[in-house]
C-alpha cells in the first residue's frame, strides 16, 4: 500500500466517522423531538454521504490504476 493509497483511505474513514457522528446526533434530535435540527442533520448526512461515495471512488480508482 503506497502513501497515496493510505491518504485516500484516511479520507474515506474520516467521512465514515462523520456519517456515524451525524447519524447519532440525528437520532438524539429525533428522540428529543427537535424536528428542525433533525432535518438539518439529515441534509448534512446526505451531503456527507455523497462526499464519502466520491472518496471511495477515488480510492478504488487509485487501487485500479496503481495496483497497490
Ligand atoms: Zn498506490
């Protein structure tokens, strides 16, 4: 595994952590009946999910092209 591979993977993991964090926050907001906050977190989750998908794509492309 080369250093670029490690960097790309680190980005994927960071995005996954952020998704976990936002999911927990959203669950908490729902439990507390904070509908507006929950909706806002839902939006953020959608965006972070899209970023995560792109980071996974970038990592997969690197693995394919570099063979590492
Ligand atoms: Zn590589």
